[in-house]
C-alpha cells in the first residue's frame, strides 16, 4: 500500500495544482483532466452547490474558472487513506483566498477527495469541501446585483 499512498499523494498534489489554475489563472483544463469523466463524478463546492455527472461537474468547474481570480488554495494536514489498490481518500483542510468579481474572500474548510484508478491514472471521482458562509454570501450578493460593502 505504500506505493498506492505515494501515487495518491502525487495525484493530490496534481489536483491542488489544477485547482489553483482554475481559480488563479482562469484555466479549467488541468482540473478537467484530473477529474473522472464518468457519470459518477461529483463535487460539493464552498458555495454549497453540488454537481453530479460529468456534464454538470465540467460546467461548474468552467464557471469557477470564469468567476474566481487572484486565488490560491493550499492543502493542510493532508491524510491519504488507500482502500485497496484502486480507490483512495484524501482528507484535510483547504486554506487560502482570492477574489470573486470585486469581492475578496478567505477560506478555511475541511476537504475530502475520493480518487479511483482509471487505467494507469488516479482520477478524482468526488471532491467535497465545507460550505463557506463568506463565499455563499458574496455570490448571493452579486447575484442580487448589490455591490460589495453596500448597506
């Protein structure tokens, strides 16, 4: 299992590199590559949103890439839990911040990533983070057309 643990740790590092491309450089391609394209793929984002199946997940990743900027997320206290040779779970914290439109945000949330081996590659089949009240509030305010900081 030691080899599986290292492979999944490497895949987790690729995941966070891809996540930072999405939210820091408006580039969803690396994330779309590391995600499973299976209909079982799912995500639960910090805005409280949930997407299931490749089409929905791809759409939400592209939306985050379009709307978030100047952002960086760093994993903390990462633990890898292999389940046999083809499935593993990574748990820990995601911390960082960035900008959604004109609004800055900071985030510190628990995170879980479920990986499955597909051929020779480890693919993400589920990514779940706690809901962030700050991010949810920013998106609700922006959807309502209210400028940040307005009464």
